[in-house]
């Protein structure tokens, strides 16, 4: 029997044990499947366990590895996918009651690419309904119920990639795929105490994944470490004729990218002011640890553009278009959370406002790129969230009334123009809940962020901590 401690190991360490013959892929899959089936329901993290497919893929991986045909570091590694990502023949519910029985005929491109890499799909994992497309203000917005934070069962795991984050944190899977339009990878990573990588827009195909906002949606990995995020990103990245937004820029993860280099990072103006005291304390400690390998430059201001307003208008307009038929059908009334009816707001977004917001993106992207170039920054650093996870049963706005935003609004800016960001655990705050630091970088420079993240994690052990479950 594989001990739970083994299931918490990073992907690279699991891969070394598989390659060395110390771990059998079928035994490993069984161990994660059993954990999904026993702990998954209590966390509200699982939509469906793909046991039959998982064991078939694990047996194939075992046979190939024994025959000396190792596909790479993900060969035989069990993972889960957010349930807006299709897996052929299994429910792809989008977290919403009206789609509970929806089954799609083919794998999403990312699932197909992970299968080619030898990874083993063990579960479809919970999502906020329609990835928050109708708007949501509390943790219950999914037909599977709120996903419980493994660190404290009175708190939420974060959204909209709640199931993937909780499943990684609780060692129900070795890694998972999530998606982000505006915060839905980095927020659950922060609240659940794991690593989350939002890639550059266009780096990873969205074919076979539910659309929320065509020009802002991104798929990325949720893992234990920055290194694991790089391994997964290499497997899923690349152009795809079925998703015309994908770039033809090839991506290869380079674990040796840091090579003893000295980094330069900018601390956003207003950070960490406005955050909870524990978030501030842990962020300042993280900056001290980073100072070993980086020049840390304070009080960096973003170029003055209405990032949040523009991002909000674009998401409203595109979501209204995506879900027009759904709203017109009346099925919106079958959603779980009553506040989701706020999604009607997008139906009245004016074309002129959408076009203005779209026109802002090009000069805003150029200005942000100049900020990186002229400042010589490898990353802008900031607390991922100004608070720890939200308590269950409370509206988000009422959770921490004394916290006022937490500084410069980088998430809206970065998502508007498609910049990558890496969130990593930075310690613990109130009620035993994790805090997080994020590194946001230039477009297509994920390797720099991952190199910086590896250096940070070599100096900390937060990613080695396990929740009390």
C-alpha cells in the first residue's frame, strides 16, 4: 500500500520513483483513486472519478515503461481536470445543474496532449458553475456544493478552479488543470496553499473547454511546485488549428534557466498595504528570502489605464454572447446560487463600450511591456490575494470588511493583456489558512517566472506542508 506521504510528493519526485522501478503506475493510480473516492466527496472537490479510464491508462503506462519506452516526466502520473475541460464519454458539467448529464465526444486538446505524455486522468474536478459566468458572490455556486478548503473545513478552496486546487492540496491527484479568465487559477492556488501557473494568453489551446470569454480564457496547471508547473506546461502548450488564438511560439521548459542568474523584481506600489497583517508579514518575509537571488525594487506603479473596468466590460459582453441561448432558454433559473442571475447584466453591455475596452488592450499591453523592459524586471511581485480564504456561508464582500483591496490591481491588468503569473505558497495566516506570493511577468516568459519560483521554493518549505486531513 502506498503511504499518503508519497502521494504528496511533487511530480518530478514521483516520476523519478516510477522510472527507477520503485513505484508502479497502476498502484499509484489506485492509491489516488481510493483517496478521490474516500476524501473527495467530503471536500466537494470531485464531479466524477474516471476509474475505468485511469486504470486502462495506468496499465498502458506500466507496460510501456517496463519495455523501456519512457515518454517523459508525466508518464504514469495521475492528474485531474477542471470539469469545464472535456474528457470523452465522461460528464463535462461546467459545474452547473442544467449540464449535469452533458457528455462530449472527444477529449479537449489539453487532455489529449497529456494522454500523449503518458499522464493518467483519474478525475473530473469541481468548478464554480459556468466558471462564474453568471456572476457569483458566495462559495455555494456549484451543483456539487462549495469546495471545502483542506486546511480548514470552515473555509472555501477558492474559485472558479476550486476542485482542482483542493484536490492537489489534499493529495487526491498529483497535479490538475484549471482555467482562468480573471483570477480563477491563482486565487484557488493561493487559498489552497499550492502552486498555480496562469500561462500567457494563447500559450495553451482551449479547444474542448467551455468558453467564458474568448479573448481572456486561459488553461494552466495547479501543482505542488513551480518546477511541476513547468513540466505540465511543456506537455500542454503549443499551437492548435482548432483554437485559432494559440500562438505558434514553441514552449520548452528549461529547468536550468536560472543558472545562477541575478533577478530583478519590482514590488507594486501600495503592496502590501491594505492586506491582512499575516499576508503583509509573510510577503515581507518572502521579499527578504528573494533578496538572496534578486534585486528588489519597491513602489513600482503600473501605467495608468482602466484595466479592471476594461476587463469587466469585455468579460460581460463576451459571456453574454457565449450564454445568450442559455439565458434565453430559461435554464439560468436552474443554477444553484440565487445571485447568479446577476449574469443578465452582460446582456445590456453597449457595443461602443465593448469596442472601447478592446481598443485599450493594445496600448495597455505595450505600456506594460515597456515597464518590464525599461525597468529590467524579470517579474512584478505581489501578494496573490490580500486575505486568506473566505469563510463558508458568508458573502465574499462581508468576509473581511476591514481589508481594502490590497494594493495595485495587477490581476485585472495582467488578464486584460494576457500576461503570465505564478502563485506560490508563502506561509500561513489566520485560522491555519495559507497565504501566497505571485510573480507576474512579460508575455511568453514563463521560464523566467518558473526559475524565480524555483529559487524561492528552494529557500522555503511551505510547499512541503500538508493539510490536516
